C-alpha cells in the first residue's frame, strides 16, 4: 500500500511579498485590465514609490497600457 501526502502549491508567506496589491488600468473605450500580486518595498519607500514601481512592472508586460488611466490601486500589508 502506498500513501501520498497532499502537497500545496500555495507559496509560503516567506515566499510572498510583505504587501498585497491590486491595480486596475483603463484606456477609456478601448481596454481595461486588473492585476494583483505581492510586493516588498525597499526600506524607506513611500506608498507613491510602491505605486510607481508596481505600475511600471505591470506596463512593462503590457506596453499598450503605458498611457492608461489608473482606475483603482490598493496596497495593504500581506497578513491577516
């Protein structure tokens, strides 16, 4: 008899960033997108610094959204 242990693919908290973010960008009348992930800001970073870094990260993967309007941005500590 062989027994297998269930394994999870959920990253451990240590493998995640210290903050959870959600960003929605829109090109009015053309396109909209929402992405989310985790992020660990550098020491001394401000909320504005984090927003700029996250927006740049998102638009690097979607250059067509570079001039999009930010419809929603949330950045919260990644713990319950």
